[in-house]
């Protein structure tokens, strides 16, 4: 089999780049290890306004609920609440969304092969179940434990675990988040006529007991940090395989949608005699300007003990109007800009943690 572009992974990342490249007229083959696209789904389905705007395609039929308020509770129960008349986010059926994005790519000419795991690269060809594929470009969009990344000799990503469980009901019109410790949390959200409870934690923590429900859990591994190296020769990484997730909430759709567009331009350039490196340069610029500051904030949170997090929440109670005005599901440090010089007083709740977070930013920058 031959493809100009071989895409590994049939989630939102793989479907988005396949659609963009097939629409440009390239011969695209998408391989997915699972038999059915979109199942099981690993995501809460909460998409911010910017994420929806950045997607290559969005259908309101995917929407199960709208979110107009959000409540955040500290370990000791101190609540911060933001609420607006316009939606903060929308809850979508990710299984439905991923299936239709793949169908959209297929309608543009992409060949989709399910039950076809990628096994490696031998002699310049991709080895998949059923044979080999000659390619000019290979795109790994195969998740946080990417086989494509491992085939390139890249180090495995540091991972966390996120799970969600359907429950009989959800909060009406919004969602609730409870910080358990550090930057790890549980949530309760609407899901159409039902609800979901979920949580995110380091691998090995008693996450299901944090959530408070059992049975029927779906979820998966989530990268903690972005990769700086996302291009090697004629192979590129996209989505979770590249660590393209928001550092605070760990959602991936916002960054993967933006990254898909940059990568599509780079692939087109490469196939016309150029380079894929423009994609990596773009991604590194995003890391510097958007992701590293948020990672530093997260590093600071993870250095605080529960009582100090309570103190932070108590301090922010005086700025709920700022939080409401500037709250952004996708640009998650936007509220901090409204604190002005008060931000330093806020961060000084633990000076050593603040210094450690700054050092983390400098060391990894």
C-alpha cells in the first residue's frame, strides 16, 4: 500500500489532520487500532468557545449541554464561582464527534482502516496489521503512549490518569470542580439528561475513591508536559502524542485543532520540496508563550499543601468579579492578568513554592 501521508490514530487529532490534507488533494491513509472510532471515549467533552472556533469542523448536533457557570472548591470547601449569560463552554458527545470527523475526512478522499494497529517502521516503510505502507509523511496522532513516538526513539511522556463515569444526573447549566490536592481535581458535569463525575490524578492515586462512584469508568492516560521535538525527518507528532494539552485542565482539543492547521501547512510545504520544521517552530513558540507560564503556575500549585490552597481560594474570593470577567476555558491564565500587582501577593502564599515554580519555568524554558 502507498500513501502520500499516513496518519496513525483515529481520534480528533488524526481525523482533523486527515481532513485538512485530504481536502488539499493528497492521498491520505488513516489507520486506527480500534475496531470502532470514538469508543471508548476518554474525554469529559467540555469544549471552550475558542476550542470550538479553532476546530476544522463543528456540528451543533454533537452538543449535549451548555455550560454558563463553573464552581471551583478548595480542599477545605471554599468556593469560587463564575457565571455568565453567554456560554462558557459546551458539552459534546466525543464519540459522536470523533466518528463524524473521521467520516468528514473520508468524504474528502482519506482512506480509513480500523482494526489496523501501527507496529513500527522497517526499511523506511510503516508496518501495520496486514502489511506495509510506503509513505512520504507519517503523522503520529496515536495518543499519550504513542507507538509512533517510541518508534522514533523518543522518550515516553510523563503521564497522568483521567477517568469519567456516567451518573443519573448532573448539575444544571454548569459544572463543579473540587481541587483534591495540588493541580489534581475531580468534577461533576452535565451530560444531556444525565451527568458525569470524573477526576484527574497521578497514576497510582486512589482516583475512583476521590470521585466517589464506582463502575463503568472510561478514561485514559494524559501527558503532563509537551514535547519540544515533534518532527523527526519525515515523521511528525500531533495531539496527545506531542503533549499538546492545556496544562491546567489537561484538555486537548484547543491545541490539537490549532496544531492541525500548522502541520497541514508544513506537510504541504514538505511535499512540494520544503520542510516540516515550520510546524515544530510554531509549536515551540506556543510552548514559550502559552504553555510554559501555565506549567509554572501548575508547578506552584503542586508545591502547596491543602491549607495553603484554601488560603489561595480565600484570597481570590475578593476577586470573583475579575475571575468572572476574564474566565476563559481555553486561555486558562487569563484571569491572572486581571489581578495586576496583586498577583504577587497571591503567589507569595508560599514564597518557596513561588521560587521553585520560577526555577521550573527557567530550567525548562
